[in-house]
């Protein structure tokens, strides 16, 4: 590309950014916040069961909490910040957190936005998205026997699944985020 054309492309890019910021009404402070949020963007890696198991293997010697969720599940979205807080609080003690979105692929941007808002772009959280989206195949592939979200899986430092938290319509009371936190603390203490 010749020098004149490069300058034109660069100038157009800057002008477009300036127009976009002006159009959405960003102040300098909002612009800085937008840039800060952009630095914390979440990358969702597509995963099937084999890829999920490979992630777990890479996290050997850590207690691993897997938060199975979706943007269309209000309790899931409400509980994500709690999961991220566990990662923040216990990451230095050997806790690894994995989020596993059950959203369809065309909802990746929305899922990433929810994860950023929950703080999952930081704190060492690994963010995955089921290759099978919101289909029953996702529930089968990731062994969510209730077929409902939210669901949590808790693995010990040897990679053994020790606890699951799933909705059970036959129970009078469902699990709470506090139940998950207690189980995390117990495994970290082993």
C-alpha cells in the first residue's frame, strides 16, 4: 500500500472512531471506561466434552469450579458475579473457575458482554461456550442430568468430580450460591 493510501486509511479510521464516540455521546471519562472495558474483553472458547476435559487437565492440582450458565437464564446471570467473586477471593489458594455458556453461537457477543459485566474478563477465569449451544446435546455432553441451568460442578485437586449443584424440581429448596461457596471452601481446605 502506498504512503498516501496508508495515511488516508488511518485518517478515515480515526475519523470514524471520533464520529462514533461523538454519536454515542462519550465523554473523555466514558471513553476511558470504554477502553478499559475493551481491555477486559472475554474470549469464549468453543468446547465439546473432549475440549472441556482438556481444560480440566490443564488445571490439574487446583480445585475447579465450573459454572454452567446462559444469558437466557436470569438466575444464571444473577449468580455469575458470585462465581467471579469466588475466583477473586480464592484464586491464590488454588481455586480455578471455568464458566461454560450454553448460549447458541450467534449469542457469543451477548454472553461475552454479560461475562465482562460480571468481572469474568479478569481474575483468571476461563470462559468456554458449548459447541452445541442451547440444545439438549449440551446437557448430555456436559452431564447436566437435570437438564436445567444454572448448574455447578466442583472438581478436587486430582480432577475428580466431587460435587454437583443442579436444580431439582422435586426438592422444596434448591441450592444457593452460599452452598457452592461452602463446598469450595471445604475442598480448598483438604
